[in-house]
């Protein structure tokens, strides 16, 4: 697996949007971004834990999914 050396286009756009904000506007936008990211992460971890082809990666996804999901659940309360 090759890890990216820099943020992708969507991540760069999010950084640009967030870097222009301050105070409560930043907080609100940041939490919205984190909710979206965590929702996508939960879906990816679920998929990998049930349909993954590599048993080591599948095991990692299965063990880590509850942690990622708990973070997402906390974000939904904000």
C-alpha cells in the first residue's frame, strides 16, 4: 500500500474553507466536516470488515470499527 504524500483535492478544499473561518463559524464548519468524514470512515470500515480481501486489514477494520463509530456517535450529539 502506498500512502499519499499530500492531501487530496477535497482535503485541500476543506482546509481552504476552514482556514478562512474563525470562532464559532470555524467550530460549526469543522464539526460538520468531521461528521461527514466519520460517517464515510464508518462505512469504509464496515465494508472492509465484512468484505475485505486481506485478512490482516479485515481484522484491523473489525477491531477498529467500534472506536471509529463511537467517535461518530459523539459527533452526532454536537
